C-alpha cells in the first residue's frame, strides 16, 4: 500500500499514514515564510513522479495506491500555459488548475497503459469536496453545504473497461466507495462500515431507493462562532438544518436559490426528523 500526498494538511505527523506501507509526504518546511495547513503544498506532477516510481517497483504484486492531487485548491496558481489560458474568465486561475489536473490524469492513464497496468487495476477518481465560485456569495469552500461544495465527481474504471461507459443518475455517497470496491474484489464488508456498496446499481440490478446522504460543516462555528450546518439529501430534495432552515428541490432548482421550506413544511419537518435520527445513531 502506498500514499502520495500533495498538502501538508495530510502530513504523516497527523497520523494519516496509518495502514500504509509507504507514505510520501516529505514537505520541506524551510521553503515557507509562513507555515499553515493549506499553504504548504506541492504540484501534481511532483506527486505523480513519486507515485510512478512506486508503481513501477510494485507492479508485479497486488497493490493499493492513493494519489492525492491538491492543485484545484487555494491559492490558485497553475503552471503555464494554464495560468494564462483562461485569464479572461472570472475564475480563470481555477479553470487553469482544473485543466492542469486533467492533463495529469491523461498522463497517468498513459503511464498505466504503458506499464500494462490499466486493464488490471480498478481506478477510482473522486474529490473530497467541490468549490464555490461565487455561488451564494461564497468563495472556496467550508462555510456552506450547497451542492457547489458538497457534490463531487466520481469516475470508476473497471479492469479491461468491462462494463463500458454509463452515467449513474442515482445518488451515492463517498462512504459507499470502500464497500463498493470490496464488493467488486469479492472481499467481505465489515459490519461497522456505514456505507453501502453501489455495485448492484452499476450492474443495473438495484431497484430500491438509495439511502439519504448526510453532509455537515463546522467551519463557521470553529472560525467565526456561527452555527454549524447539517444537511440531508433524499432523492430530489435537500434539507439544510440551519438557524433559518432551508429546503430545495435540486432537480428543479440545482442552484439552490428557491427555498421552499415554508411551502413544503411537512416535507421539511420529515427530513429534519430523519436528519436528527441519523445523527443520534
């Protein structure tokens, strides 16, 4: 098992190397005038270079690798040509970071194919959060839990691309990824795992409604003394438990600008009770 991280917030001194045989952090803190968890970082090409070395060394045996890229994260500072390619856009530097990571992902795929690993490996691409680019007057992430920040990409490539390409419309959660991979590999899923495999959903064999999704942020409380926020997403509706509760039909209102909590009071109360029951488990 190997992990390759791009940000000091994931440094092994915080205990996140637990369970990994090899953990690449090695941040040179002497280069920074000010040290903070989010300002000390390295570019994706450096992370991938180290990952490639490890993969080449371990390609003849079963492996698990976590490759962490931090580039689409403040401060936005993509390398050229991406730095100026989108300079006329409001958030051009963020777009440049996304384009840069897209290029790196293409190079990673080419590497895996060149080493004859692509069709032997389950590849999962995802993110821990999104980014608000002015939605609800928020920049970056952490203050709110609207979909701009909590909805993330999830792409899974199976060995030999056996299942082809398909888009799953049903909601799944980040905590569902682990049991799904275990399910795919034929490994037992520990009873303590809260997530639920969505392999049946991928195979087109699941008809039941997926469990509701929970999100929270304590950033406002820790940093400003404001209220924390908690949300429940169930089907097309999303309830946010806040000092002024919010309810959105995200199918009709993906931007979450039309708060229908007063018009759909019964639904709002039901989702609040479900949210409280989920938290109290």
